[in-house]
C-alpha cells in the first residue's frame, strides 16, 4: 500500500504569473496650482461688449458737441437739444443690436468674483476615500474609485460593480455630448460679426440732427450738413481729438477707426438713414415725422439757379401737379386711391430725396421755358408766364457770374472744389491756413 504524502503540498495549481487584475496604489494629488500665463494686453483698453458701450458713450458726447455747434451757427432754440436727446434715445432702442448694460454687468462680474473668492472653502487635504460626498468628474476618478472599492470587496462584487460604473460613465458621457450638440448647433459658413454696423456709424448722429430739424419744421437740406462737415464747423471728421483723455485712453485702434470717418456722408446715405429711422419711429412708437418745409427749400433752389419769383411760382405749380414726395418714407403719407385692383398704392419714386425732387422741378420748368437744346424759343401768347422771365442769354450770363463768385469758405474747401493753392489770392491763403489750423490741430494746441 503506497504511502500518502500528507505533509506535502502540491504547487502545480499555484499562479506564478500576475493576473489581469493588478493592484493599483492611489496617489494623493498635490494642491499645487499651475501658473497662469500673464496677458500682455493693455488693461486700460476695452474689448468686447464693454468697448461697444464705450463707443456709444463717445458717440453721445460727439452728438452733444454737434448740437451745441448747430445752435451756435444757426441760432436755434434751446428746444432743439431736447428734441435731439429724445430722438437719440429712441434711435438707440431701435438699433438691430442695442447697446448693452456693460457697466452694470462688469460690476456684477467683479462683485461675483470677489464673493466667490470669499465664500469658497480652502482645499481639503483628506484622502478621497474618506470623503463620501466626493463627485466623480472624469474617467480617472471613476477608475480610482473602482480600484479602491475592489480592494475592499470580493471578486464577484468587483466585476459587477465595475461593469455598472463603466456603463454609467458611458451613458453620462454620451448624453452629455448629445446635450452639448443640441445646445450649440454648428452653423456652416458663419462669418465673424462686425462690431460696428452701418446703423451704428457716426453718420447716424447726422440723421438724428436732421430728424430734429424736420420736427421743428426747419428748412434744412442734406447738403447743409455736408458743407458744415467739410468746413469742420460741425464735429464729424476726426472727432477723437475733441474727446477728453478719460475717454480716449480706453479706445482701441479699431474703435478709434470706427469713430473717425474719412469723408463726409453723401446725401443718399443720409436719406436712407433718415428714412429708416423715421419709418421705425412711426411703426414702433407712433412718432410721426412731418413733411419737409418745402416752400423755403424751393425758394433756396430757385435762388441758387439765379431764378426769379416767377420761376418759383411755375416750379411750385409743377410740383403740385406731379405730386413731388415731401416725406422721408412712403409709409408716412396716405396711400393712393386705387382706380383698379391691380393699381399700386404708392408711386415708384416716392422714396426720392425731397430736396433733389424740388431742384428737379425747377430744372424742368427751365427746360420747358428755354428748351436748352440750342433752338431759340419765344412765347406765343401775351399771358404766357415766360414773358416775365429774362432772356436766355442774360440768364446764362448770370449763371456763369454766380459760379465764378462762389468763393466762400464752404465752396473753397469742399471735397468737390478744384481750387489749387497756386491759384489763390492772399485773403484765400489766409482763410486756407486758418482752415488747416482748425482741421488738423487739436483743441489744446490751438
């Protein structure tokens, strides 16, 4: 009978290699914070929404300078400033993107950061295993928790718990990605939004001034403002030199460029801004803009063409017959009566510039009377109004003399002037030097 090896052990079933489940030791994370890269940007310069709010602050100050200049140049009443202020406030509210309440938001952000620094607890040095309220924010923490739990439980429970936590992490990550995709949809071909649009440009200030003049029934034209701008009587070109240092120190080069137009606005551009603003004022707030004070404007057009009161009466009658538009937008006047269903409720050129339409009426009358085609024309009846007008040769001579005598400051230094310094007289050169001093030098240097 063979002898049993009772005091020997069989080592063939023992594991000599490490299995797939290796013990992982947890390491405490140090509380060292990474050093943030210091920005080299100037902290005095404003960016983003704060810069946009600061831009409107500068625009408002320039508007106040423009209002005071017009009151001084034209002798306007003090109510003009009140009307400009109200229209300016409505203009800001009607912008596609109104100015943000950035000072309030900035103060709240600073107060919130300070409160967060005060109320935030100091970092906890206790091991993560002892903190039962610890939340897992990434996959490393989940794996650490799984290994820690597996070291204190059986093998079957380890496998089941690991599977459950792995499935939980996959579901949460997938749902988070879906929510982020739904919250931030991708838009293909999106361009970077311009900070300063055409309705926020300095030309909108001139539109506010024009609407204030129309409200007070002042017979102004777009070219009146263009001439004042080109003569540097109305602050518009390079207005940054007129602003105080407390405002200019926060302006970036882009904001400075937006505040400094290179040339005066054209009458067409001013008319589009005024028409848009007048339409929105009527549709949004019920503020109706009156029509142009046409009689003085018509007389100015007649006098600029060396006309007579007879020419004024003929042009006025023609303007009434052809129904010249005198409003800023066709929606501000009553609709036309329709004889048929397919007829339009407004004329094709009802959005024309009123002052241009009035000047065109005067030229049409001159064309009807004189022909201006090289063929002589004489009135055939005694009661013809053309009998009260001067002869064509006398009228053309008066026009040439009027053009040669147009050497005023506005005509001399306008953008369309063809004058050269070599052709100027001594008084003109003195005016030119004074103009350069006013246009180029800042206020303190003057």
